């Protein structure tokens, strides 16, 4: 799971052009939005598209579940890992 978290962190950095960050700068359990990494709704859309392309996961913009998946890098890794199994 740690390798997947590192992969997701790198994906966030490259997809959102956060060159001033390294994967080590991103706390896996910290919120991605507002506090923590400070992403916004546009970032969420971009990140959602990259995750769909990279991992083949399906995300609904209006879903409360999707908001939960985007809570942190750990939450995203758990969601992607479970989606790969199904």
C-alpha cells in the first residue's frame, strides 16, 4: 500500500504541476483539500481524470463516496486498491 501511496503522491505532483513539492512533502493522512495540501475543486477534477486514466477507476463528481475517497492520499490508495480487486 505504501508503494501505491507514493505513486499517487507523484501523480498529484505531476498532474497538478506542483513541482515545488516532493512525494515526501505530502502527508498520506493529511487532507488533500482546504487544510493540508490545499487543493480546490478544479484540482479535484484534474486529479479525478488522471486517476481514471492511470488506474481505470470510476468516479462520480456528485457522489459523497467520491468526496470520502479524495479525503487523503491514504483514502485514495485504499479506494484504488479495492477497485483493482473488484
